[in-house]
C-alpha cells in the first residue's frame, strides 16, 4: 500500500459529534472526501446541511440529533447511529460548549452542563464505541481538546477543566487500548473562527492580542483542521497513540 493510500478511509463509517457547523462540519466533510461514510450529529441545531453536502459528494451520510448535555444523550446518539449506519469505525468527539464568567460568579449549573457536554459525553461515547471496536481489534477515536488543555484561560474555568480532562482521558484510553488495535488521540485547535470564539473576534483588544501571539498572524479556519483529522482517522497513524496534536498556527511554540 502506497503512502497516499494509507490516508484513504474507503469502507469506513465515522461519527462526528457537533458537526452541524464549524470545526465539526469541516472534519466530517474531510473524512467523507477521504472515502468514509459519515454520521453527522447536531446538538442545538440540525446537521442536515453537512450531511447533504457530503451526499452531494457521492458519499453516504445521515444527520442525527441528540442532546449531549443530558445524562443519556450519548447512549441515545450511539444507538441511533449504530442502528442506521452500523457501528462507527471512527469516532470524533468534537461537540463542545463554552460559558464565560468570572470564576467567583460561575454558576454551578453552567459548570455541570459544560463538563457533561465537553468531558462526560466524550468518555461515554468513547466507551460505547470502544467496546465495539475492541471486538474487531481496530478503531480510531479522535477527541477535540484545546489550547486550554495546557493553559488556564480567562473567565472559562469549566471549559478549561473539561479540556484538560479531555487531554488526560485521551492518554488514559490510549494506554488501555493501544495494544488492542484502537488508536485514541486528540487534536488541540488554537484560535479558530467559530461560533465559540465570536466574542473574542469582536473584542478589538483581545483580537489584537491574540493575533500578535500567533506566528501565522491569522485565525485558523475550520478547514485547517482537516488534514490532522484525516491523518488520525486513517491507517497512516496506526503507530500514533495518546497524542494531543496541536494545530494552532504556532501559538504554543511562541
């Protein structure tokens, strides 16, 4: 098999959570371009548009709705996808949310919701998919971490805690499953143009400070994450395990 062939995902089925827009949509489309059938998940909004875009490319895709802020949301989503498209060979835990407030005023309900969506549902979906992947002796799980897996951030204590947890969960699962054919890795995006960063983009002072720190001198676009996602989903990364791959325009190197 040639090196480019190792990046192909023909015959694989992927589940990408939070793929109605932004990073998740870009990842879902990229996996489809590499040959995968893709289950597109929407939490607050429908992922129909992403699924239809993939279908126009000639690839199989369906959209699914599940609220990952609920304790049984992950189970409901996994059951729906498995029944309609089969057990995923590739799981991308991208769905996430952010709530900004000073730590001293941070509401417990907001804390619990952010942790449920960003961390607990990631573990539960990985557990559900992992059990099936272990039976086959192969599988790929990609978690979406953050620069705040390494840094504390400002006014986002729950988000920082959850993304730090995602990085450590990635390593913990990789330690258990790498020898059984499942590669568990994470991507830590830098500052990307998404709905989650709209407030920062509109804040003239913070936007300037962010751009001054990024060696690439620009915000990331969702498509900038596509190559990393395809690599970690494909057999080209079969010896990569427990990695948190930073895609940040050079921010962490600064």
